[in-house]
């Protein structure tokens, strides 16, 4: 049997555009529920082909011709109608809303149809006090509305003759309208069909659940549970725009749905015709500050503006570099540029009725925390970016909405530019969804896709209820909930039934993500598995306050060979990693959601082992970006031994983890240290020559009678030692010297050199120590010998540890520990050598004088 058509007329003034949109969404949702037997036909003027040749009221179906009429009132009664619309007694209607209500009520009294539902919104209306005429107009409208509702609802004796439902906000309206409309539609079904309706499939684009990905504008039809948040955020943004600063930051914990709220909720609502009366048509763009790495957040902002406003190219801004320069250097001059671009642009199709109203751009800055987590940012760039956003939001033509992880808010609050930008009311705290909202997130998308949830026969609990209960016990688990639902969808089969069996196989809500990741990992060949820790280590990062998050890198940097590409593709196919493109159309890879960092036990273990590496990389990258932003100022290069050692180690053993700027920064620091080392060596040599010269002069005056063969032998021994000393001094000037000696390919060489030098010095102290120090009258010659013996043992231990640490895939922290031992032993041994040289100056001078006067020497 063919479905029966039900016409649903929505009547309302222009101040409830958001509620009109919600009413349309409720009708669409109920169409899926009753789709097999009823065809719901919503009548809203925004979706009608209103022509310019007649008034709108004459071109739409009258309420009396509909089956159900929904009237929504708030603070206004609406605009007057032409004189041709009159009552039977000749009086005119105060507005189109008044005409529509009376037309529907008259038809109902005559024929019993349409059913009439009236809703009155009770929240406070926002009016700007800057326009006095507008304030007076709104007050007159409000008085007219009060007069109309009192006259309509009450009879002459004061008794009620009609009824309307009070709703406190948009979310309350949605809930009540869906309940009321569903009951009315149930009553229009044959009694034999009531309660046996199979839902119609209105979502046919694959899974209605997003897994770890955020909802986008294209998924608006399956985005549920956030009506109240959308309404509250919209009202805050309207207040900000009225104050001349259209900026709003939505902050909340990781996993509470900020990105989805922005992309699939708030921006699509704002840009729907009629929701914001003053705006004729909208342009929109959403981007992340890290979208343009390594160029920076300013280039990402410029690219988003160019993609949203074609008029910018028409006025000469043909590249994101030129526009980024304006944003960076002269943001105060943005307003005329934006105005010219908006005037040249064209509104979306169907906006002809609003062409006289102004155009606006709504700009979404998703994951605002990337100003701190992106490794191409520094303090100056952050402040410049926020300043550019302030210029946009205060231009009167751009509304800016940012999403921010709440644990990063203290970092932003320390920026005066950000505090000034958000003001007192430019912040919306997104809380975890309430139980009822979680239920709608689970059941409504399933209903749209024609899915059913299994019910346990013994308890009567459905899988949807079990999921809702578990999700409510973990308030920040929305990504895990969506991922679990998506996995259940993949296992639902042709019967489109989501079962408890599949749910338990997944490991429940908490184990589904970790189990899926482990399945992908175990499916890889053993040789490929070895490279997976490095892959995910590269995609994780920590900010300066040690908070763990994800980052995106070029695919070519992550997958340099076939095995790495195989592993990468496997995790991308499982939707655990996501692939996108930056402004240069370069393929980039990142974590689908940061929940992945904590949900997979194996990954938590890998990250825990490499936290020191992540911290080191973050520090070096931040220093590198600071150096780059200051035009590669040499004063900002690494100087202290510990920092340079850390950078050298990371560059040699984890080169793929560093971006090109960081690698260049480390290389320049090494070259600078090498130049300083050479200079230090020449200073030491020059000082030594001066000491020798003064010593020679002194002994020449005293004569050469005290010079004998033992002294010459001692000098000869020191000459033998001077070779390794010079080599060691020179090696201190070479970049990555210790790393090369301790690398897995040359550890034996390092051990041999260390041992040979140590043995030589040990032998020297044993043979010549007593006689050497007797010249000075000192009787503690065994102390330097014991000291050098300990130094040699320390170097031997360091070399052995280097051998064990040089095994494949060694932990970088072990390398640093080895290097610390090696550096310490190196410094101690040099001290011993210089002590030898200092105490044996007489022996060296004896050798010199012996060569200058052989006759005296041979006597």
C-alpha cells in the first residue's frame, strides 16, 4: 500500500530560525520512523521557490490546507501582511504568524483538521542597545506578542480557550516537539499497524557512526544529542558579535565532541537560511593550525580564507603566502580587504530572497591547542596568530569559532592577546553529554540507517541501553563509543542487527579500540612489526608542559621503505590512522583520535619507554622554530654540552623524527661547536707554548747541570702520551664524535682506543710516578695512579654498556646513559693527563734541552 501524505506546516516569525531548523530535522527523523506508511511533507518558506513577483504569503500552502500546523513564538509576532489579507469583518492581521494561526484554528473548528501545536519560548531575547530604533521596534513587537497570546488563549471571562506549550530553550523544544508529533502521527496510522512499524532507511552512505573521526557538515543528518550545546554556543556567539568581537572558544576535555559540535552542529546551524536574520548568505571554512606545517599556522589561516572567499583572488591575493604576509604584518588592514572580497563574492543558490542583506564568513579553528602541540610553533608565532584572529573577529564580517582542549587552557590564559580576544563571554564550556543525549547519539543514527539493537530475552535490556549505561559511566568516552558502534555496524550482517555477541567479542566499550589495534598489529609480518613502534612514536608528541597528544607528518617521512608503507597502510585501512593533505597538497598522516594513545596497551607501553625521547624532540623542535623565526640568529644555537649531546643523539639515531628545520638547527649547532672547539684547541696549544718558553728561559738561567737521563726518559714517556692527548683533544672538536665511537658499527674501535690510552697512562704512573714526583718532594705518587686506574675501569664499563646498547632498536634513554658515563670518564681522564703534563714540566724541559745541547746531555 502506498504511504499516506501528511503535510506539516511550520509557522514562526524570523526570531526563531534555529527552532525552525530543528523542526525540520525532527520531521526528517520521524520520516524514517514512519517512512513505510506515512510520507511527511514539511512546509517551510525557506525551502519553497519564493518568486520576486509576489508576496511570500501568497506563494505557500495555507495552514488550513495542512494536516498538522506547528507554530513557534518567542519575542516577536512577525511582519505585517499586505492589505489583501483581511478577516471577514474587514480587519487586518498584525502579522503573517497571526494570519497563519487563525487560518489553522478556523479550519480545525470547521473540519477537525489541521492539528495545531503552539510553542512559546521563554528564554531571554538578545537585543543590541546600540540601535535605539531597533530596541523600540523589538519592544513594540514583544507587546504585540503578549497582547496576541492573551487574546488567543483566554476567553472574555478569563478562562482558557486555547493552549500553548512553554519551552525554555531549543533543546527543550526539540524534545517536546518530537514527543508530540510522534503521538499525532501514531494516531493517524491504522490500528493494526500501530507498534509494528519497521523503520525506513534514510541514511544510505555507509556506517551512520564515525568511529574515531569527527562528524562533518555532510553528516549533519546523523549528528544528534547536541541541540542544547549548539543553541547555547550560538547565543554566546551572538552576544559576542553584538559587542563587536565575534569570537568564541569552545573548550572541553579530550573526547567530549568539540570538533563534531563545530563541524556538524554549530557551523551548519549558523549558515542555514533564516537562523541569523541579519545575514543574507554565509561563507564558511574550517581548518586546523597545523594544516600548513612546516610553513605555520598563519599560512593555514590564509589558505582557509582563500578557499572560503573566492573574491580574495579577484582582488589580487592569488597565493596563501601573500595573504599570510598581510595577516602577519598588517592585520589592522584586513577589514577593507574582507569587505571587498565579500562584495565580489556570490551567495549560495537559493539565497535570492536575502540578497539585500549582508554576507558573513564563519571561520572554524579546530584543535586550537595545535598552537602549542604543533612543532613548528613558538611564542611569537602564537601571539601573531591570535592577533590575526582578533583582527578578523573584530572586522564585523567574520565570526571565529575555535575548539580547545581544556587542559591547554592555562597555556592560552597566559597569553594577554588571547584573554583580550575572548573577553568575558567568549568562552563556552562543553560538558559531557547527559544520559538522554547519549541515548540519542546511539539510537537516532541507527534508526536513520535502519539498524536494530538486540534485546536480551531474560532481562529485557537492549544493547543500546547497555551501551548508554557504559558510556555514561565514562563521561569522556565519546570516541570509544563511536568506534564501538562502528565496529558493531561492520559485524551486523544482512539482518542489520547489532548484537551482544559482537559487543563482547570486541571487548566491550573500553576494549574495542585496543583489541582492533592489536588485531591489525598481529596481522602484520614479523619484519613489519618491528617498525610499528617507531611509526607511532613519530606520530606522538608532548607539549612544554608534558601533555601527550598526536601530530601529523608527511607520509614520505614516515614510510621510507616498503615495510613501513605496508604497516602504515594497514593502520590507515583500519581507520586508526587518517590521511589528509596540507596546503601544498602533500600527503600527511596522523592519529585518527588522541584516544588511541591511551586505549591500546601495547602503544601505552611503547610511549612510556620513549617519553624521554618525545620530550627531547619537543624541546629541540621548539628551540629550532625559535631560531628560524629569529632569522637563524647564531646566538640561539645550542651551546651547553648536555643540550648539544641530546640533540646530536636524537639527530643520529632518530633522524626521521625531526623535521627539516630541526635537523638544520642541530647541524648548525654542531658546526658552531666545532669552530669553538678548534679555537679552544689553538688557545691551549698557544698557552702550552708560552709555558714551555718561560720554563726554558728559567732553566737556561739556572744551567743545564740538573738535566740527566732519567729526566730525559720521563720526557720521552710524556711525548709518547702527548700523541693520544692531542688526538683526544682534537676529537672533542668533532661533531657526533662520541656517538660515532659508540655506535653499533664502531663500538670496538672506541673500546680499543679507550683501553689503549688508559693502559698507557697506567703504565706511565707505575714506572715513572715515584721518580717524577720526587723532584717536587711529594710522596703521594700512587694517588694519580689509582685515580687513573678508576678512570680506565669506568671507560671500560661505558664501552661494554655501549656494546649492549648498540643492539637493534635500543632504547634511546640507554644511549644517553652510556654517553653520560663516557663523557664523564673522558673528562676525568683528560684531567689526569693534564696533571701529568703539569707535574712533569721539568722532564719535558730536560728533553728539550737535551736535544739543544747533546754534548752536555751525553756527559
